[in-house]
C-alpha cells in the first residue's frame, strides 16, 4: 500500500500570516524524499491555502506524481488542462466548510461530469472521484469512465472505536471490493491518522491512501520526514 501526502495545511499555516513560510513546495519535496509515492493538493476556489503559484511550482519540481484535488468547475478545468497534473481528483467543494464534507454526488451530477472527465482524460490526465462508500455512487463512477476512485473514509474516521465505527469500516470494505470488481483502481482517504489507519490498511483492495492533516500536524512536532516515515511504517505493512 502506498502513501500519498496532502500538503495543503502547510499552506494553511503560511496563509495564517499571509507570509512566505512554511514553503509547501519544500514540504512536498521532503515528503517525497521520505518515501511518499505522490503529493496531493487541493486548489480551492477561495484559495484559502494552496495558491496557483504553489501548484505550478509543484508541477515543475515533483519527481513522483502530482494529484490535484479540485471542484468540477470551468475555472479548475482550465487550470488542470494547462498545468497537467498526473491525476485530477474531483471533489465537492462548499465555501463554508472547514474541509471536504462527503464524497461527490456523481449520480446527481452525472450529466455534467461525463464531458468533464472525458476532457481531462483526452489531455492524458488520470481522473479520480472522491466518493462515499455507496454502491450506487460507485457504479455510476464506473460508468462515467474514471480511472480510479478514492473512497471517503471520513465517516469511519470521525467515529470512536465501537459498533458504529465497525459498521462504517464494513461499508468501506464493501465499497473497495465493488470498485475492484468494476475494474477501478481503489484509493482511500480523509480523516486518517496515526491511530485509526490500521483497519483501513487491512482492506486488501485499497492500493493508496491520501493523508494530509495528521501528517502536517505531526510534522510541526517531529519534522516532515519523520512524520512521513512514521506513517509509511504503519501503512506499508502490506
Ligand atoms: N482526500 C480528499 C479527497 C480530501 O479532500 C482530503 C482533504 O483535503 C484528504 C483526502 C485528506 O484528508 P486529511 O487531511 O483529513 O488527511
């Protein structure tokens, strides 16, 4: 299982003072050197953390792969087609949310997403959709022709160990199995940390995890490379 590191919150810290440090691009390079398989970043419409210049610099310097999370808007499509990340992950976006809330509703937005995904694919960009562990959503995503999906682990991660969390985990497991059956590459993420990641690592169909906040938070204490290596030790057990 691979670890992709989301670096957005290094930029959150920088934007808190509208200054030039910490440099998220430097954090990304350190994460790569510590064994991250790729770097994930979300360019939001409101530019609350990552800025356009960060994205362009990341594209220029990364040696692994750049995964751009973005809303399915005309503005973001134009940026993606110009910057050409290796992967675009389509996510829902609401201006008032603290972080991404829930997966993209692909069944409700099926008609607009079809041409959007096609345009990115034609430009050689792999397309992922961040999706709730729902069989209807996953089947629709498969029909839309995405290359991979990222299962939202947020519901699982928000719960304390116990029957409700076990049920959420069973949902992730079933979603991963169905996705693989449909021929999709399966990733997962959201809310994963050093304490709750192990049961997700045990889901055999999941190939890659996207983890941000907990790694950035630990980086402030132990440094970026130690934080990435500690997480790799937990997830590269298979
Ligand atoms: N996956 C997606 C689609 C996300 O939007 C985010 C948060 O930006 C993550 C994974 C990472 O979540 P966290 O920061 O909670 O690890």
